[in-house]
C-alpha cells in the first residue's frame, strides 16, 4: 500500500496563474478530503467526497477554488486565478467508513507558494 | 457546532512526561483520535480511543477520555527529542468527516 499520493510536493507559481493539485487516495477508501494548513488558521477542511460525490464544500474559500473527483482513484484541487494568500500546505486524506477506528490517512502534502 | 480545542504550545524536558489536553463538543463521536505531525510531513495517526473507553495504553502513550467533561488527554511517558512535533486531537464529525483541533506544538528540551 503506497498510501495517499499527492503531487506535486512543491509548487511555486506567479499570482494569477492556474494551479492544479493532485491526489490519489488509498484503494478501497470511500472518503476523500482536501485540507489547507497555514500558521494563522491551522488545518482547514476545504471539501470532502464520499464515493466520488462532493458532500460538503462549505470550506472552499472562494469561487477561485474548485475540486473534482472523476473516479475513485483520483482527485484534483484547482485554484484559478491564484493569489499570494493561497500560499499554504494542501493535504489530501482518505478514509474507509467501515474502518472508522483507523481515522484518516494523510498524504505528504503540496506546499504551494504564490508570488 | 462541532469544535475541538487544545492549547497551542507545550515545552518539557527530555525524560519527563508530557500531557496534551483537548476538549471537544460532539458527544456523539464514536472515536477520538490523536495525530502527530513532524516538520515537513503530513499528519500520522498516533492512536485512537473508542468513546465507551476511559483509557487506552500503547507503550509510552496513554489516552484518557472523560466523556462527561468531553475532555481527552494524551500522555507521553519518558518524552524524547524525537517526540517534538505538533499533536492534533480530532473527533469523528456527524457527517463522516473528522474535526481537528489547531494542534499543540510539543518542544522537548535536552
């Protein structure tokens, strides 16, 4: 089991550019979560999916953010256009509902810097 | 609404015990969790406790749960410099998600 795989690990982009973050959850996990972590606000839930369907996107900060999960093995988080205040570490996590005691498995994160 | 609170910083000396505290609001949570985040890494599940338990011990880790007060604690015995990290408390949310606290940064001084 390779765990939750995120790419890229680091991304530096200029303000106004489109940024796409990618996540491959653990096979068999039916929940997928996107989080953002900053020093100021800590860990924020942006959106989560159950069986590829978005369940709660109330944490998505603005219309500039969008997320998709076209199939059980892939999800993207897109920011268009990006702004310096979007600089953060973005984590993807997955979970099996019938293994609730195992909690989430997190990816290693994508560190985004918008200059 | 659902909320998890924990103190932001804790500093201990190597060899001492560390106790990290957490309060939560959702009494219907089935499991409560402790995660550890080392610098530059994602969060890793450290341990968890089922809501009908009072205590769980796993080597140097002891989790205490007071359901009446909605208080969870993590005790690390014989704290080592390798234990320096951010520790997150989390409760099972009502929608299948987990609600995380802001994390407690543990600093271990030699």
